[in-house]
C-alpha cells in the first residue's frame, strides 16, 4: 500500500510539474497553424508569413503586400489570348517605352515570349532582348517560336527566384509586365537586377492598377503606384522614380532610373 501511495504521489507531482513547464514554455513554442501569427524569415523582418491570406496569394508578405502565386507554364495560352491587345494595348506600351536600336532590353518573366518577339525587331541591328524566366518550359515555348522566325537577337536565360542572372552593367531597359507581384523574393531579385543595369538605364514595371476597383483582375495580382514606389525606392537599390505612364486601359507603367552603382 505504501508503495502504491508513493507511486501515486510521484505521478501527481510529475503531472503538476509537466503542466507548469508547459505554461512556462508555451509562449516560446510555435502555436498551431490555426493560431499562428506572422513569422519572420530573416533577422531584418524583410518577409513575414500568415495563414490568414488571400486564396490566390502565397501567405508570404513583403512590406505589407502579399506575394501572389506564380502562374504556371500551363497558363501560357492566357498570355497569348486574342483579346490581350485590346485589354492591355501592348503595342501602345512598347511605343511608350521608346526603345532604340542597339539597346539591350531584359524581358524579366518573359513567359512564352509575346512581348520579347515584339521588342526584338525594335532594337535591331545591334541590340538584343534577354528573355528571362524561372520556368524552363516557358523558355522552351519561346525557343520553338524563335526557330520559326528570323530573329537571332534574343538570348534565353533560365533565372532563379532571387536573380535574373544577367551580367552587371549590361542592360539599358528591364521590363516586367504583370510579373513583379509574383516574385517570391522581390528584394533580392531587384537588388541583383539593379546591378545588371547600366547607369541611366530604366527598370519598368507594368502592373494592374490596384487603385481602380473596376479593373477586372484578382486583387492580389494588382499593385498600387504607392506600393511599387515603396518597394523600388529603397536606397540600396540605387533607383529613382522617373515617370508613371497612364495611357494603358488597365495598367500603370511605372519607370525607374538607375542612378548609381
């Protein structure tokens, strides 16, 4: 009996001590996914995560903006839809960019190459387009088109989530059409891209206007001009805002200039 009583007492004490230990350490341990608050990925709090997010987003946030899910190469037909010219006026966009023969233009997030193929003739004879995408399947689609066209001034580059993998000081214009908001690591990508730019070169973002509720696109795939400036005008990127072109029906064209190395 005495032994049984001792065992019972020890079991009770162990249970109490376990409960107290859980109460003490509970605040420092990860909570369940349902109760999780945003956590940081890096020590400078650059990215945060939250389980409470847009269903079309990733749950990863950068400077208050949720990063959208990346469109798979299976969505290439949407990039090539017949209505795209009417909806986005790509010809008007390229006219506004005023590309010049001899320039090196980087099409970041080139996809299946709709815009790459429009720009390549504009920078001949000595210029070229560097088409960058992180999906090899997209580059393969573009390569097939190039094989059937008389365009030899297009370089295909398989980038990463953090870098376009373009040599430093080589790019005159870097164009990102409806793609920047999907970058998994926007800060790292812009930091590397800014190194690729020549001083005086332009980084151009084309994004659906978040300020306009009538623009028929999912909210997480829109960006406001203020948010774009917030992200690209960080001092270490060495950029300054040059102009915002508002001639497109649904998107703004926000232009930044590389001012220093």
